[in-house]
């Protein structure tokens, strides 16, 4: 379903990686591993179409993602290392706006439920600016409970989370895969996520 | 699905409402700059009313420009811009919503305040009306063109000054037609030609600027 | 026979080719300049109204022409670079910008030098001078944007987009300035009212324009070679080149 061929990425005049290719099918989970600076985040951004690869192409159902951007993007949820939250809006407002922007109409109750799922329902009406780093991360991740996308691309989702939240998130990811979803993830933590197939992509400088 | 731009518009207006001081800054800037000229030139009504069209238009143009750097900067640094880029909607449409919000928050108050300042400059009533009309037709073009500059300089060091350097030359036609309209009505001539040209500038930038801005955003986020 | 144009679009093959082309264009520039200056200063007749001072138009007008042509050429290279993702095109655009800015400045300075004996003022808000001034701002904006972005690829793309926006705007700006100029009784001061063109004068101007053009090509090629070396310093071909230069220098000493 998602396929990449011969990807190369250049930052400045440094070649981060080249000849990266993989195939990810429904229910599949892919870990992207590598040292700091090996280009994990760049690879994820490249898969989302935020970066243009120096060489190579990413295909979604056999079509290049650039050709078919809107269809691809409606199947994509990306949570990068930036949370994409506005400090002046409440957690609830942030969540509803980002879900609607992704083409996903949600009512207040659904949004509250997803905040409750990751254990921050009591922060729902606080402006995000006053929350701690871990709480902000959880507000961003709450989108995953609203997402109807097939493909999730997550950059270090477990960082800054406490043990309980890590487990809740891992369970949610497992659920996504059992429904035929796909996940591409970078992480430094050992977390058990169940998937129909699991693969590892190692980037080396 | 097509309502995504309304969501962005509402969001930006809500954010501006929560940060009212930012809006006030633009307005105060316009007020102060246009009050400085009489202090530098002298209170003679004849002189003031002859320089009024140019001064008020330049002040409006600068006020719009200083607020431009904020247009995408916050979204860029907190990651919401990335989310807009990968939203399944045409980016140009979302850009248009953001620019519209910027104009409502920074452009419209200036348009509404302008006649008061025009009174300080001893502008006659017809000229005041033309001033408001010309600002109403011209300031959208300023916001639209300015957005291209703001998108190009996103995350670049010294972006505030750089935006001025990039955008001010492109503002010249709007300035000429806008100030010209007011001057024409002061001299008892019809301002219609000027106003039509202003509207044409705004329409042209309405069509082209969001596309250019969207392309610039993709370049800057890479 | 099919020529593989893309072969020449790679910096590696273009670098030596440009090196061979530079002397040709430089010599052509020198020859045209000598011929053009001879016609302008020795053969063209003295103007009965403006005296000898009018001769500055032999520099002013071609410089003004070039300043506009270079902007358009620069935008075309930039657009090509953006459309085809071709590195060389973007480098050409970057290499042309300073030369364009210099010609714009030259047109401004010669214009004001001409203005002094004609109207007794160093600067008049004449339509052409004003447009040239705005064109200078556009060039400076392009150069400033490119030099303040660290990542060369982003700088290329951002510059290209700015050049395209500029090219769409140039005719609008030019029209608006003309309109402004005629409205403000500027018609008595008009650089367009140059002395009636004699055939020799036209020839002089054309030769000067050709000289400027050849100069532009030569200088842009020199600059693009520098940009290539700087950008591609980590590639093999530049390393090989610097090694071979070092070894020949070693032989000489």
C-alpha cells in the first residue's frame, strides 16, 4: 500500500541517506531506527510530502504521492516532534480544530472522550500554554483517537510520556493495526506494539 | 470538506481575539506614525491636506507590513503550519483564509480609523470618503502581496527587515493608485479611474498571491 | 544527431565549458565597447540643444535596457530551475543578479549625471529614473533573500519564486509609475524626450548594448563557476579539480 523506492535526502550539502526503500501493507508496523542525525525525522517528513526527496519516489496504492496529494493526505495522520498546538487555545479547541482541518468532523463529546482516553480530560478547558511538556504531547496524541486515516506517521510519540500513557498509546496503536491501519514510528523506547507484520528500517550515516 | 478555510479563518480570528494587544499594536503604530508628520512639518492646514493622501497611505502600508511577520511565524514554530500543509485541502485556500483573517484584524481597523486621522489633516468630506474607499479596495492587495514575502522569509534571520525589502517595492502600484485617488478627489476630479485600478490590483493579487504564497510556504517548511 | 542538452546542465560538464567560453565573450565585449565608444564620442554629431552632455545617453540607455533584460533573463532561469529542479539554472539566476543590479545602478548614476546639466538637479522624479530605482530595490531584495537563507536549495527556490513574482509585477509597477508621472505634471521633465535619433547614434547605442551584453555573459559565467565550486565543494569532481590545480602549481614552483 505504501511503497518507497530509492529515496535519498540531502540537507545542506550533507547526504543523510540514499537508496532507502520499503513496502508497508495493511496492518503493518515499521520502526525507523538510527542514531541522532541519521535522518529519521527527515525520512518521516519526506514520507508525508513535507520534504521533496533528492531522488526516489513514495507511492500510495501505486500512485506517486505528489500526483495524488489530496487523496494521500486524507489518509495520513502525522505527528512530528512539534505538537502543532496553539498556546492560546484550550486543549479541546486545539483538538477539534486539528481534527476538522484533517477533514474529520468531530463533536465536543468525541473530542472529550479522546482526551479522556489518554488521561488528560481535566485539562480540556485549559489553554495549552499552561500545560506541561508531557501534557501538551498528550493533547497532540489525542488526535489519534479521532483519526480515521489509514497511515499514521509518528515521530517519537513516546518521548515525554509517563509509563501509564505509554501503555495506553501502545494499546491504541495495536488497535489501529488490527483494524488494518499502518504505522511508521521512530522511538528510543522498548514498547510492545502488536501488528499483523512488523518491520525495521535502519538508517546509517 | 470545503469548510476547512472557514475553520482556519475562525481559528485565526479567535487567536487574535485572545491576543488583543497584538491587534492594538498595529493600530497604535498607524496612529503614531500619522501623528508624527504634522509635528515634523507644522500645523498649516493647506500643507497638511496636500500631503495627507500620501502620508496616510504610507502609514497604512507600513502598519500592515509590520504585522506581516506574525502572519505565519507562530504557526511555523509550533508546527501547526506543517499540519496545514498536509491537510487534505488546497493549501492556497487555507492561505487565503489566513490572509483574510489578517486583513480583518490588521487592515480593517486601519480603514475604519483612517477618516479620523484624515480630519486631523484637514481633509474635506469627499476626500475622506474616497480615502476610506481606496483603503477598503487597496489594503486587501497589501495583505495578499505581503503574505508572499512573509512566507518566503519564514524562519530566516532578520526576517522583519527582509520582508520590508521584498514587499515594499511590490506595494508601489497600490500606493500610487490609492494615494492618487484621494488626491484626485481633493482636486475636484473623479477618483473612479484610480479606484478601478486599485480594485484590479486587489483582484489580480487575489488570484495569484495565494498560489505564490502556498508555493513559498512549501519551500520554507522543507 | 541528437544533442544531449541535459549533459551540459550538470555543473561538472558545464564548469570547463564555461571556462572556455569566458575569454570569447570578454573579447567580444571589449571589441564592441571600443567600437561603440568611438562612434559615440568621435563620430556622432554634437546635439545643437544639449551640447556634448547628451553623449551620456550612450551609456545610460543601454544600461537601462540591460537592467531590464537581465531581470527577465534571471527570472527565466529561475523559473526553469524551479520547474525542472535543475541546479545549474538556479545558479545562473544567482550569478546574474549582481550584474543586473550594477547596470541598474549605472543607469541611475548616468541618469542623474545627465539630469544636472539638463534640468539643474541631480535627481528628477522622471518615470524612467523612478522605475529604475524600483528595479534596483527588486534586485536588492532578490540578493538579500538569497544571501540570508543558509540552505542553498531553499535559497534557490525562494529566490526563484521572488523573481517570478517580481516579473509579474514589473509591468504593473512601470505602468503605475508612468501614470503617476503624467498626473503630477511631470511631462515637462521627461527623459524620453531625448534628441532625435540619428542613424549613427542608434548604431552607437546598439554597439554599446552589445558590449554590455557580452560583458554580462562573461561576468555571469565567471560568477557561476565560483558558485559551482563553492556549492559542490564536497563532490568528487571539485576535489579532483583542486588536486590537479595544486599539482600544476607545484610543478611551476
